[in-house]
């Protein structure tokens, strides 16, 4: 990876801190089996500039990289130049955070971003496929989008928040906390 921060993005170094190394173990988990079974192409970029959204520092984002219109061929060519293929998903991580994060923090971030990557389902919940048999990929939003202050004040006022709190309690118990 170049130390020249004038470039907005960089490819991760091909070493033990490469995001794909962390994804290897995460993709073995049952909740991500669809990505392995469907042979999802997942690639990674590091963003060299700070990104703030809604007043919060963005550590990572998951994308289905595509462009419509006249620039589609140019965009696909650029992806081929970077990755040697057209990835199904592109995960962009904040470089400054990634470089200072602990291995556990990196694992959590990759797990989070991979959780956005899904196979689409039909109205009955069955996985969807293209005519050529490849899975139809999609992106999932967050389960809970609420402020801590609201939950502190009003408690688990919705099923989403109640489920999130129950999962947190279960996770704490599983890890002896």
C-alpha cells in the first residue's frame, strides 16, 4: 500500500492484516454460509479520507459495485484493473482505523460488513437466483437504528430493540460477562 495519502483509496497490503484474512474465519460461520455456498466475490479497499455520516465516523461500508449509463464499461474496467474481476461485494474500510485496530476490532468490523451482504429471497423466503444459476445478491440494512438515549429513556419499545437487547444479554452470558 502506498503511503501517499493524496489518493482517496488504497488496496490493502497482502499480509496478515489484509481484511480477507479476517473474513476467512468469519465466512466459516453459519450466518455467512450463503456467501461461501454462492461463491460471492468479495473484495476490499481502504479509504484514506475521513467519512462522517449523520455526525458519526464511518469505519466501513459494504457495496454492490455497479454504475449505470455511459460510464459502466469504464467502471467495470477499473474494477478489473484493481481486482482482476468484477466483485459481487466491495467492502470499503477506513484505513486509519484499520491500521490501529486490534485483531478483535478488525474481526468485528469485517463481521459487521459481511452481515450486510445477503442473497435476495422471494416473497416466500426462498433464495433467488439469476437465470444462469448465480445467486441474486443484495444488501441488508441494520437491524436496529435507534439512539442509545432514546432506549435509555423509553426502554425496549419495539420488537427490533427488544430482540437486540435479548441478543446482547445472550452474548454476554455466552462470554461470561
